[in-house]
């Protein structure tokens, strides 16, 4: 059971068993957090750090606690959880008091800066009131937690929002757990009610002030703004779910489930914000819809999150560290964190530097000189036939045919590790996993009358 806990709870359980200390939660010497990842080499320090283990351990712990649960169901909430929801409600009311300005540009309504100024002005009071309601011993933690709250809703100068800001809010919640203000019994309420209120606020900010996606990779992104919301939404569906991942591209299903599930709430927002075929504007999600089980989606998204967000310098250069989250080297590794199915040296991790069109400047691959498609330079002994490329974002007329997905993060019938005789590092042709039909075809029923099983087909 300790393996499913936060990494600091995991260590606490081991310490309690061997040393008999009933309350080994550390006492922090709180400081104002600062950005400490200054170069690309600093990302490797982050990946080996205690904070990395604790952050991913927190995401997994919340994911385990929300399995089979719905956002709309009654959940026991502690005083601290209720105050967190009230805090987010206050910030949402400030949007109504700060209406957007008339503007012609596509992104960046300057009224957002006025809303952000109100946040900066009231943040210390809001966090102070939050911690004082659960005990006076956490008063010193206000100075360290306030910067995480302030930076959880976007950038005041650029008027943008992305996965880095979402990560900052998750660190804010994790920090409250680490100092002891939130208890283990609060995990479900935090994952359902508190994070649900945060997502509602963020979507209002994005739509009201036309916030630009921060660091978006366009069609190759999982989503323009969120990632953790998809992870916890997939965790919800790992148990008691009557729907399957092939329902991902169905707008009616997303609208029906958006109030109950984080994953489908994100999908409903995508369907409202974007037009055109789903497999074109959300190619990665369309690919994921070919995965047979939600448990595979959950673990696969965590691997993808590690590869596409947590090891990217443009994200980590803005992440703050202090006494609660430190870059000290981790003493133990969290055994709950899923690892890649095929071990290989960086930068050849699937999903990190994917062979996809339009590799960005942040990629570690040099930009090749192949006309039409920017692919990584050839690797000795590897041919293009050994590399599966997702369907293009804009297929040629008459070529809109469901593509083939071969994603190492999402094990399934097409995972090469399940078929003996293939190369461990770069597998050859494997049985194909055919994706669901594109959304311009008549949708088939996606609701199963019986619960899913581990052996059920997509």
C-alpha cells in the first residue's frame, strides 16, 4: 500500500516501520522559491531529484484515489479542501468584475493583466486564510506557497497559458500535502472537487481573455493547454467505466460526460474551441482512441507526460524550487512511476523527439535537409520502414484513411514488446493496430452494456 502513496509518504511508511516514529513529516525552513533550471543540463538534475519523484508520486497517488469516481458525486471534504474551492471561486468571480476589452487581435486580451493584478494583490491573504483555518503552525509556509498560486493561471506579460502553469498548480496542491495541511484522506476531494474547480476557472480565463497556448506544438500536441487533467480523467475511467477509449472522438459522448470526468471535460472544450475533423486538429488524442483499455491510457499518458513535458527545458526553466521542492538528488526511487517499456539511451526515447513533421527548435535532433518532411537524420542500421509515422495533420485529398498507430507509451496489440523475435530497441514490422474510423463516418455505438474487462477488445 505504501507504493501507491506520495513518495514522501512512501518513505514515511518505511521509516515508521523500521524506526517507530509516528510523525516523521519533515519540518521545512521556508524560503521564497526561485527558478533553478537555467540550462539544458539542469533538466537532467531535475529528473534525478527528490522533487521529480515527489511530483510524479503525487500525480499517481491522486490518480489511484479517483479511480471509479465521478466529479459530480458526493465526496467528504475537509475544511482545507473547502477553503481551496472557495479560493478558486473568488478568483473566478474576479473575471466577472474584469470584463474583456474590445480588441481585433486573435490572442491576448489586455484585461487579463488587470485580473492578474488582483490575483497578485490578494494571493498572500488568500493563502494565509487557507492555512490559518487548519492550524497556526503553517503560517511560515505562506511565503513559499504564494508564488506557486500566482503562477498557476498563466503569464501576465505574454497572456498565455500552458502545461507549465498547470504543473505549477499541481505543485501548489502537492506542497500543501507535504507540509501536512492536507491529509491522505483528502486525495479524492482534491482530485475531483479542487482540481475540477481549477479547470473551470482556467477554461473561463482562456475563453474570456483569449489566452494564447504557451509552447503549443499544434496538431502534434495532446492539447493546447492541459495534460494532467487527461491523466486524472483516464484514471477515473480505469474502474467501473462502461465506455471505451474509442469514444474519445465522439462529441456527443464528450458533452454527456463532461461534468463527470476530467478527460471528457477537456474533450468537450476542444470540440467547442476547434472545428474540422477530430483526427486532424487533435491527432494525438485520435491515436490514443485506438488503445484498448483505460488502464493502458492512464499509464501511457504518464509516460508521455514525462517525455513531452517534464523533460523539456522550455517548461522547466520556469519551474520554481525552494525548501518544499528541492533539486537534491533523490535517495530512493518511487516504484509506482511507470517507465518506458523499452529502455534506451536518450535522446532516442519514443515521444521525446518523435519522427514527426515540423520538429521544433527545442528538439535535440539537428534539422535535416529532406524536402517536404523534416525527419531526424538516418540512424545506421535503421530504415524508414522500421519507423511508424502518425497520419499527417492535413492529408491529401482522397487519402483520409484511418492511419496506423505505433506508440511505445501505449502498450496494446501493436506493441512490439509483445511479439518475440523483434529488435528490442527498434522493432521491425508488427501486427497493425488500426485506429478508429475518422469522424466524418457514421459513428458506431460506443457504450457497452456490460463493464469492460482486461481482455475486452477496443
